[in-house]
C-alpha cells in the first residue's frame, strides 16, 4: 500500500538544496523591467498623463498608459469558464484603468532597462484626476451608493444579491417557547501573504506570447490572457514553475494579462513584472471582509427552530470571484446545522477598497467565525446544554442532502473528531477548572467546528485530465494540469498512481511544472479539489495504463488478456498471482520491439459529478493577561475528518499551515487603510502581523478516517479546511476565560483593550 | 540596486570625519537596516551616503579606567547581548537590544544607528536613557561629550551637526553600579515588531533592601522621543517598598508622558501600558536587586 | 556607478568579482553568481527569504551591500550538500520532518538554523523559535521546522558525544 503511507515529498530534496527554480530564478538576463504606476486616489478617473519628464530618464524603453490598452473588459477569477452567459464571471477591468476604483489601481506601466530607471520614470509621471467621493464601508456602499457608481454596470454598487429559504421561516418562529438570540459578527480583510510575491515574466516565441508565472491555475490564466488581449487561446502559453505559496491569491489572473500585453508592446522582448511586497498587498487579492446579522430561535431543549442570516461581503474595487464567496458562506450557515427553518440573504458589494478574491476556504473562515461564535452565544442562554451537546444535536448527519446544492454527506466522522479533541485537550476537566476565575490572568477553553465541501461541483464545472507514459525501464511519467503549490499535490498524485498501477512509488516521475502547451487540462489548485477530482483522473488514467500494459503483455506472452494483471511491478497470472514477467521487461519490449513497438501511454478525463463534505474541530486552551490585553495560546488542536488520509506527513503539514493561518486570522492579522484616502497603511511584513515562529504555539493534529465512498481513494477535502475553526475556538476561549463575548476579529491587543474596558475588566 | 547618488567609502574614522565635513548632507550608513529601507521606498532615493560599515575601530565594548562602560556605535545588537561586560554590568541593555526585530536584524543593526535615527520606539533608547548614558560625538574639530538626555530634539531629530559622527556611548560606573534593571517591550508580535510601548526601569536599593535609593524610569513611544518620567522617579526615591508605592509610581508616570493615537495604537491603550509595564518592570527590578514587595 | 573589486569566499570558494557599490548582496549572489536559492520576498529585511550566513552569523542579504562582503566568508544553501550531493543533516531533517511545503522560505530558513546547530548548551524550544523568528513561513506553521532543528541538534550532539 502506498496510499496512506508517510512518504517524503517528491520535491523536498530539490527545495532543500536550493535547486528548485521559481519564476524569478528562470529570468533571462536581458529581461526588461516593467513597473506599474498605481493611482493615488481611491475613486475617480484619470484625465491626463504628463509623461515628458519620465520619458527623459535614461533607460526608459516605453511607457504605456490606460489610454493605450485595448478597450476590453475581462474577468480575472480562477473559475472554469461558463459557456452560459448568465453564469460567466464579472468582466469589469481593463489591463490599465482610466476609471480609478481604489487607491493603488493600475493606471500606467513603464518598461525600462533596469529597475532604477523604471522606478525613477514611474515616479516622474504626472497624473491629473477627476476625483469622486470614495466609499470604504460595504453597508454604506449599498445604502448610499452616491451619484457615480463604482462600476456603471451596477448602479447601486451591489454585484449580486441572493437569497434562499428552507422551510417556512415566518411560520417556524411562531412556535411557542422559543429563545431568540441575535448577533452581529464581523470579520476583517486579510492577505494571503505567500512569501513569493506576485511575479511573472513574458516574451514572444514562435508567434505566441509566453507567460511564466507563479499561478495556481495555468489553464485558466491562459484563457483570461486571451480574453484580455482579444486573441485566440492557442496564441497564449502559460508556464508555471515551482511556486512560493498561493492560498487562493493566485487563483486569479494577477500580473499575467498586463505582462503579456507589455511584452507585445516591445516586439516580444522579455519583460518582467515582479510585484513588490507592498504591491502584492494592495494590488493583488485578499480575503473578503464580511458582516453577518444572525437571528436564531432555539427551543429550550437545545435544537434550532429557525435561523436567519443577512450577509454583506466587501468585494472591493473589482469583481474577481465576486459573489461566489459569500454565497458559499451563507450555504455553509445552512449546511453546518441543517435543522429547522433557515433563511439567508447575501450581498456582494463594490467598494473603493482593494479587490478581494479567493483565500483559503473561500468564505468559510468568515462564516465559521460568525456561526461558531453565535452558537456559543446561544449556548450561554440555554439551561441544559454545553458547547458539545448543542453542536452534536444540531450538526449535519450522515446522508444529509443539501436542498440548495444537492451535495450529499457521503461520510462523516465529525462526532468522533469532537470526542477525540475533547479528550486530547482535557475539555471536561478544564471547563470545571476554569469556572469562577478572578485576577489579572485567566484561562479559558473554546471550540469551533466546520463542514467543507470538496471541490466546486455542482456550482461550477469539475473536470480534470491526467496523462501517463510508460518509460522503457517500467517507470512512468505522470503529467497533470493540477498544480503543486506547496500543499503536496505532486506527492499524493504519485502515491495514487503507484497504488493503482501497483508499482513502486519511486518509479513514478511527476512533472511538477505545468505548461499549457503540453500539460493535460485541469482547472488548477483551489477548492481543496485536487485529491478528489484530479485524484479520480489519476486513478482512471492508471487503470487505463495498466490495461494497456496488460494488453501488450498478453501479446508478448501469448496469453489471454483476461488472465493477466499488474501486481507489485510484475505481470502475474490472475488467481494464482504467479509472476510471469517483470514490468520492466514488458516496457523494454514495448519500446524496442522490431515487430510490434507500442509506446504505451494513457490519458483520461474525469468529469466529476459528485461532491462530499469534510469536517473538523478545533479546541484551544488559552490564557488571557487582562491588563496587558494579551492572549497566550497554551494548547491548540485540530481534529479532521478528511476521509482516507493519503499521506499522513503532507496532511499534517496542511493542518499545521491552516492552523497557523487561523491563529493569525483570529489574533493578529488585518489590512489597515487610511480612512481618508483608502491608502493601505500596513502593506509590509513589519506592520502586517503575520505570526513568527515564536508567536506560534506548537500545533497538534489528529485525524479520524472514515472512508468516503465518493472519493477516489476514500479521501475528501483537506487543503483549506484547517484554517476554518481556529478563530472561533479562540474567541470562544476568551469568552470562557473572561465572560467577554467578542463579535469581531482579530482579537488583537487594541480590540481586547476596548472590549475589556467596556466590560469593566480594565478601569 | 540601491539608488545612491554618491557613496563615500572612508578607510578610517579620520577619513570619515573629513568626508562628513566636506559632505554634511551625506547620510552615515552604518548597519543600513533603516537607511537602506528608506532608500528603497523612495524617501531617501538618490541620497549621498558615507559607508562607515567596514570601520572596525567603531566596533566593540570595553570598561574604561574610571569604570565607565564604553560601547562603540557600530557594535551590533547581537554582539551587545552576547558581550560578557554587558552580561555582567548592564544585562538590561543586553536584554533590551535582544528584543529588536529578529536575529538577522540584530546581527546587522547597530546601537549607534538605533539612537541616531531618533525614533521614539528604538529599543535601546529607553534603557540608555534610564542609565544616563553619555555620548561621544566627533568631528574634524574634535570631540564633544553630550548627555544622552539632551540628544533628542524631536521625532527623528537628534543633536548631531552636519559634520559630526557619533563615536561612542558611555555608561558611567556610578550609573550602573549596584543597580538592577528591567526592560519590557510591548509589541503585537514577540519578534519582528516595533514597540507599541517600551519601558526600562532600574533601581538601586538601600543597604537593607527595604527602600528604593534611586529609581530611574524611561519609556519609548510614550511621547515623541524616548523619555524619562521625573515625577514618578522623584516619588519613588527614598521610599519604602510596598505594592502601593509601585502603583503610585506607575500612576505618577502617567502625568509625565504624552503618548498619541496612531493607527498602530490608541493613546488610551498606550496609557494603560505605561502604567502596567511600569508596575511589572519595577517589581522585577526590585526583585533582581534583592528586594521584596 | 564604477564597479569595485571585492574578494569574498562563497561556499568555500575564494572568489574575486566586480560589484556595483549600490548592489545588495542578494542581487550579487542571484545575478552575478546564479545562487538563486537566495530569494526576494520583501527586500527590506522583514521576511528572511534571502538569509545567508556571513562569518558564522545570519544576515538578510537584501539589506546587506555587496561591497560589505569584501574579505568575508559567505554560505548559501547551495554550499551545504557534499560534493556528491549528499544533503547536510539539517537539510535532510527538513525533508524527513515535513518542514518543507512551497519551499520558497526553505533555503533562507535553513541558513538561519545554522548558527544554532553547533551551540553546545541546551536550547529550549522557545529559544530555538526566537532564533528563527526572522524568517517567515506561511505554509508550515513552523512546528515541523522546529522539530527538524531539534532533531538535527540531537544528531549533532550524539555525533559529538560519540567522538569524545
């Protein structure tokens, strides 16, 4: 068995010895440098550029402004394209924009021989603007959109408003004896902060524009570039090398379309467009800030009778992934506790903030915080329930079919996850121990649970292709369009291929780089979809290759195909498992046979039309230093049901990473903006509070592994989910420790100071 | 590539002083962890610099004949922390500079740079203030000695003339002898962060360890420059140690400070920290000095 | 600006080269010597991805001028494996402990561990964390990185003890 085994990553050595090449490492020495001029107003339009001084800078090759780009509005979201117009992504930006919609909007670009010249010339460009009042608050944007909409296509600044209702909410609330609980919960805008900045370079070769880019979604970026440039898709080639983290930000076309355009303006000479850390902060994507109004009606026996949510999502200046995130959030509000009547309304709103897009768990960290905070607020009002009993009574059960999406719960280990975490953290003893505390430093425990679907079916297309080629030595080449972005995808695909083919893991050679001219189609790394969707493509392709190998062996051995199988790297007789010939011998003959050469390869598409839920829980044990407004996390554990774990080491790594991101989300991270201008204040790693090693507690992880019948190897989503339950667990632990229920994150010192002062804990 | 207009490269202190007098507008490039960043972000792009980084004469720590501790300005933070003289006589300073940034910054950043850039959040500044450090400032015209207390002239401004270079930082024996100190840095993260507030306290107790003979309290970020709190110190000097005294000193400190609200923290929160850090640093200092509360 | 000759030992090899006085050490290593393990992540000494070891101490090479390296000895991650390609203990521990994900921070992170590996006194987990807090990792949550450092220190200690 290779699936389920701890195996070192296939790319670990090349990353440890420094030979792994990332985008910038592949640069041509003669590459020209492009630098983008960003707007210094948040809302308005460019009236004119004065380029005279800038052009005089020695080394400047060309300056392109928003008046020079094609009059094409294109989408950037990393979604599979919909051939139905109604479901297509929002097309609302140009390569450079005359109509400026946030502080930092891309309005011009300088191409120069070197960085000093490019920077210098950019700083000398003079811009004349017509300025409009800027709107930074999402509710304000809806309630008071002003005379000039942010996008003329959406006069009231609402990109999409959606709603749903399960059962009759108005009827349900009439039930006598219900306890009403309301809350308003807010989550902040944060950034993905992959350590490799947004970066690409582009050149023209053989009539095609080639873009080398750190992207999660090479095939989608090819389509987006062709839309932005107004050219055929076949004229664009995207190459994705090793990539320094994505976390959803690179599930979007970022620098690629403009970079492709810029190289074409200088005759196809190589041009690099490497965003700085600052530009990556404000000029790429971020996690949507959201605000939720939740009302619940609960029976005294601790079950939901009815529940309502009104959600606002701040999409910022451009559409990007738009409504898909908050729609996901209000759906999860329904799915997590599918009990009673449920009603949801969601708004996705343009504002003059930098654009939000995909970030790890796509709307669910936001609702996860709100819902799990709300649940603890409910429990505080119930006489006979505690955090665990209430959740267990109301949470999703096996066989649940979601009325909105039809996604079915094919497996669940959530209850076991909770039991395991409860035991590990010592929940029952600590609840008892932490009662009735006084003093400056107080302890608390808290928890949060989540459910997460696996991939995007049926909301969008789920498809994946895989190719395998048999080498002469019996090893195989494995090619997928799905991308390795650090999560370990290449390693688990290799395990899956080895498993199904029954060959040694070492004999699977996966090509880690994607090149859209070569690689099979796949939509890319997002939605925690790859092990589930691409995994099935790998399995199907391995089965197909195995079949072809056995066909050839049957010819070679002059046996009936039906009697042969590939087991343990050998062709064996079915039934007896007698070894007939090694795979290597078959492979050599297939390649070099003078009478019947056959270059055995297989390629299959998996069109996925199923989905399932993964689950998990976080338990946190913290201490709060009230006068210093500081939280110290003493222990934190995530327990996950992601079905069969393909590789315990990479799986644990995903959970660690998600927990760390969840800790940052819950405690420290927040993008800050000047309230007057909309300029980002903390667009650097000193002022944006990413957690360092010493800020991060040791992370504990456990799994329960019910085999999911719909997953290719019993597996379901894992990449994104670990981030989800951490922030609410921390919030609920602060509540447990201090009695102060805080309804927004991050729980940073300034926030705690406000809350503790309001609660009278600080005088 | 850093956008310098000119980079002057002296081989000796004398050359450096000569260059500084010829190019008074040129900036002194020591560890670079402030200046290079500002060159990159454009604030200082196109500037002239005098690269004193290689001048090893300006590195090192020694005890002088009169017992003063002399720290040369290019000494890196990590070398200060690891230095046996500092460990023995001024551990609070070694600890303070060990709270700066991360290991890489502590290896490149210099104590001279930390105080010459004049920012209120400099982690070494409050401790040097609290120990009444004296600065040695040189020019082609000679050397002058200046109490560090008089060095700050406002946010980012210090008393250094165009032709001058800081060449030494001294802590007199009287200042550190029998004195025990504590620095508390409050920051959102425990590394790679600037202080929301810094508090450096040191005490000399009476022989019976029952009273405070001398207490000195200095803050970073409690005002536009690193500052002492004379009212609080005066209140503490000569008093019997009690928990009430500690609270009183901390309350008195509030009358001396003038923190402001910025997007990094509110004035109110900083006031809370001024009080709380003072109490905690005082308690620790007193305990280190052998006192009981 | 006129280039300047410097003499520097890089990964145990004495090298003479002309550098622009405005050039950072990171750019010199990446562009002039093709040591591309030295990564740009922020260019202001905040992320640690460009960390190299100079005369035994770790530095952010993005805020270190190339001319400062004159006369010094520099190690990058390319200099750690043996000539035959066998990984150094710390590199192997990163591989075995699952301390690598996207790998972008890995070379710089490994360089920051070097000054810790041969410290003979016991270092608490907390102290180790402090000494690598100048390197950000967004993928791993650090736990496995700290494990890898501890395991390597144990191995080095055992090797040292068995030599005695």
